[in-house]
C-alpha cells in the first residue's frame, strides 16, 4: 500500500461545521500575523492607537488573511490529501465543498476590504489586497509548484502585517514599517525550511519542489544557517537606524544566538527532531522579538540613530 493510500484510508475526524470553516482561516497563522500587525500599529505612535483603528484595522487584516488562507485550502486540496499533516483539512477531506469554500473566502475578503476602506484608510486596504493576492494567487497557485525558492519570493506577502499595522495608523508607507516587514521576510525561509526538512518525504510525495526535495537536506540546512546570519543583521537595523533602543538590541541578539544554535544543531547533528525543534523555536523567536520591540518602545526614551 502506498503512503497516499494509507493516508486516505485513515479514520475521518468529525467536528462541528463552524469548526471546519474556522479551520479554513488557519487561525494560528492569522493570530501570529495579527500580533505583528498590532505591534506595528503601536510602534507607529508614541502613545496609544485610536480605538477604532485598533479594532477595525486588525479585524480587517485578519478577515483578509483568513480569506487568503481559505483559498490556499481550496487550491491545495489535492496536494493536502497526499500529506499526513494536511489530509484531514476541511476541503481536502470533503467536509466543506470547493464552492462553499470559495464563497466563504469571497465573503471574508470583501468584508475585510470594506472594513479597511471605510474605517481605516485606502493605503492599508490596497496593501492588504496586494498581500492577499500575493499569497492566495501568486504563491499558492504558481510559485509553490514552480520553484524551490517559492517560500523566499512568496514570503513578501507574509511579511506585510506589521507594515499594514503601521500604515493603518499613519496612513503612509514609512521606512520603519518597511523595516518590520523586512525582518519577517528574512525570518520566513529558515522558519519554513526547517519544517520542510521535517516533512521532506511528504513534499516529495506531493511533488512540491521544496528546497530539501530539489537540492537535498544538507544544502537546505546550510541555507538555514546562512539565513540566520542574514536575520541577525536585519534585526539589528531598528537599533542602528534609531527606531529602537538598547533593550531591543540586547533581546534581539539573545534570540538570534538561539536561532543560530538551532541551525547549527540541524547542520551538525543527526537528531531527527531537530527540524521540528528549530521550526518551533522560530515561532517563539518571532513572537518574542516583536514583544521586546513593544517593551523597548514604551519603556525607553526615543533613541538617536547610531552614526
């Protein structure tokens, strides 16, 4: 029996219908995005964000992100059936029909865009739409199946939330907001490639050209290590440019040392769990990094740029 057959014959998990639609939005991913969006908002002002922007801005971004996630479920339903991690997703499993998923995605996306246009500002709305299309169309429909650099190029869409949070408050695209997006852009490849190594056989079975499938595990591990050094350099820029102060620089350095450690563990050891351990650390890393930004922003005086 093939791996695909064994997956498809696995017991079907049942859950309430509303849970299926909730799952379509990839809530854990959206929550991490909204955390970075929220902190982007807070970093854009010296005090508190206006309550209407705080609520409608994050809700609108979350709805659009949920719409893009639902399209991802819809487009990848055949691939999902070939992977143990995803075979029981609502559309792949048949609990939600493709038509209903498309309608659901349209409702979420339309509601999110309307909310941003009416209650926030046009800059944020159009940037959010570009991010939605970048993930749901450019990455999911084309890049994911076309190139082992899919996650690098596609990471542009996933890096947008803190910039969207910044523009929601300021109404303009500011260099500091772009810097926050650059951090997530640099973080995405080592984050996702660590998972791809752990799931290499599943991606190969699904014929998805992830880097460890096309170029091998060791090659991918070397690139993960190289990207952690790139990430270290990028995360120092908020301190160098005077956006944040020494507390952030210290916290970022500690977190980066941890990321480099896990990248070295992956490269130098044969520990089977190293890929997943690195992936889990990368999530904690991003959450902690943005929280440290917030603490630095409110507790310390505005720094002067390093010259």
